[in-house]
C-alpha cells in the first residue's frame, strides 16, 4: 500500500521505486500476455514463450551482480543467491523439451531488455538495483500469486514452476523482507539514487513491451 510504503521513510530506495513505478506496474498487469495470465485466459504456450524471453534478462542481471560481487554497492545483493536462471531453464525443459533454446525464439523486445541490463552493468553497476527490485522482489511478491494462478488455470506442476520456488533458499516471507533490506543497503551506498529510481521505470517499460510482444507472437 502507498501509505505503508511512505511510512518506511523518504530516504528509502525501495519506497521510491514503488511510488515511481506504481502506475507502470498497474499498466503491466493490463498489458499483453501478463494480463491474460492474471485473468486465467493465457495458454500454456504463451506462458512458456514469456518464460523463454525472460531467460536472457535473468542471465544478464545475475551476470552483472556476480561481476560486482566485491563492489560495496552490490555486495548486499550478491550475498543473496536468488539466481533464477537455473530454475527457469529447468521449467523450460519441463514445459517445452530439452531443445527449448532451438524451438522457442528470443523476441526483439527480450533482446533489447537484456541488452539494457548489460549496458547498466557497466561502471559501478548501481542501476542493476532497479532491475533486481523489479524482477526478484516481484517474484517474491506478485510472482507467488502468478504461481498459484498457473497451478489452477494451466494445471502446472512443481517441476514446471521452479521459477517461483524459493524454498531451497529460505522462507519466502522472511526472504522477501531480507532482500528488501538488502536493496535498501545497496541503494544507500549508491552515488545517484535518483538514477536508480528512474531506471526502475525503464525496467517496467521493457517488461510491458516484452509482455505485449509475446502476446502479438501468439496471435
């Protein structure tokens, strides 16, 4: 809630990201394949294509954070091994077969999204904080709702939903709080928090474009 977010303090990077991206978040939920998933009308193929096109994004974020593991700005994030790439690859194998890389295309919007993350990984890498917020805190929050929807509407099993399973790392509720705190520490150490906030809006814009691209490809 906005009130709850505001109570965390004006200097909170997570709060500022939430406020800056709230409208874009609502737009994302009404756009493309994500809207269909949330309404329970997406097909298995559409979800699989979305997951395949998120794969390069997670690869880029995780490579960037690992690259800056010893950087005091990103070390709080590197301390949490939330890497989703192996889980996504496991899901794609279960959903589409071992040859998913060859069978499923990387759409232009996905390539552009991943390239943006590669670009912001340069320098001190502080803009990666915005992308980690968008993806990982999203997976720990709304992603858990998406998981339940996919179980219900597509009858997907645990071997197809590893992306949203953090149980091997820790209790999801505790992990969500701890990771939010890690994002706060990273943001406090960054030289230009305002740039991180604006990068959050950029990240959501890429997510919206990807969701719409996947839906167009399904049409």
